[in-house]
C-alpha cells in the first residue's frame, strides 16, 4: 500500500513537510463554474462566478452554488427568488474572470465584463447572450453551513429549481447534448488554474445493470 501524507485540516496543511498551499480545492477539481446572474430588488444587474457549484437533483432539476460571505448574488436571490446559471466556456473565460472583480453592489458586471445580455423567458434576471447554455432558476432553499461541532459559518449554499433551459442548437447531435462541443471550462486549484473540456478527454463506460 502506498504511504500517504496525512494532516488534520484544523491543524493546517503546513504540518505536511513541503506542502505550502492548501490542496483541498486542487484535489476536488476540476469543478463546474456557477456563473450566476441576478437582479437586485432595485433592478441592478449582477453577474458573478462561483467555483463551488453543482447539480443536486434530476427531477425536478435543482442546482446550487456556495458563497463564502453574504455576497450580492445571495442577497439578490433572497430578495427576488430568482437567478440564472450561465455556462462558462473557453471563449468566455476572460469575461467570466472579469465578472469576478470585487466591486460595489451598484456596478453592473455585464457592463464591466463587456457582455451583452439576453432576456430570460420565465425569470427576470438576464442571461449572458454569448453563453451557449443557461438555466433559469427559482430559489428553493438557502442553507447556512455549519462545522461538525455546530459552529455556524459565514458560508451559504443557495439552491434553485431549474424552470427553463436554453441550449444552442449546435450543441445537440443525434438527439443528445454534446458536452465537449461547448468547450466548457472548470475551476482547478491554486490562484489561476482552469481546465477546458474537449473531445479528447472523453471515454465511455456504462454502469453495471
């Protein structure tokens, strides 16, 4: 059996000799990006990427993103009950990164990142027009996370039911959505690591009956 490094997170990763950087988000990676658009109660547009994001249920479809701190996206969803997830792709990577800037709540990140908007069908927040896939969502729950000892954290999991799905036609072939055709990007570890999904990375494996 291979000998492993071991440490307890409460004592810090630096207890492992030579481990200068926290490896957690490099191990749980690459991760889908929750590129979330919202509107404030006053109608100000907001767009922000979250690297803690996933699909949590199939029927009805429920997705969620996690915010460290009560940020504008969480406040807007709480106030309006709606948000949109936009697929971040390789050609949108720089704009997605620009929308991550820490700015005042009255700053429109669509304008900041030079992104055109597209209207949603069911919810009020707009979509990123150039994104080839988007989910319109209605808020279902916000959960404040807690540690094992019951300490509440300033970390918020926002969940929403997908009530409308937009897909660019070129991503559908033989009746199926082609993941790699969109060239989605995913978040890795460290300050700057991202990964692009391409066809060369795909392999097929069916689960046992």
